[in-house]
C-alpha cells in the first residue's frame, strides 16, 4: 500500500516538474522579442497598406449594396449603435434587426468573393 502511494506521488511530482520547466521555458522565450525593430516597422507599414486596400475594397462593396442593407451595417459598425437603438430608429423588431444585419454581412462576403 505504501509503495503504491510512493510510486504515485513520485510519478506526479516528476510530471509536474517537467510541465513547470516547459512552462518556464516558454515564458522566458515570450519575454524577449525575437524580431528587430526594423522588421516590426516594416510589418506595421504592410499592415497599414493592407488596411487601406481593405477599406477601399469595402467602399466598393458597399457601393454595390442596396441602401437599406448599407444603412443597417453602417449603423451597427460605423456608428456603434446597439441592436435596441437600431430597432427604435428603424421601427422594426429586435429579431428583424439581427436578421437584416446577418443577411447584409452575408451579402458583403458574397460580393467580396465575386470581386
């Protein structure tokens, strides 16, 4: 009985030691950045350019949508209006607002794939 307990205790102690060592190793590697400032700067430039392209593409997509679909998306994402606020403005039910947002987002994805 005692030997079983001792084996169990030893096994789990060793397992915890290995896991802690691996965790500390990962933690140490995350503290020091591996990329230079120059590479980070270029990544930021690429990201900014990518965002500009995406914004231009989004403007094209919105131009192809119906005004009602465009309005509900702009209210939700540009104006940061809540569902209940949109519901009051458009005078429709909450479920109708959610469904229209869902359909408008699906249409944005569809148009994006077609372009």
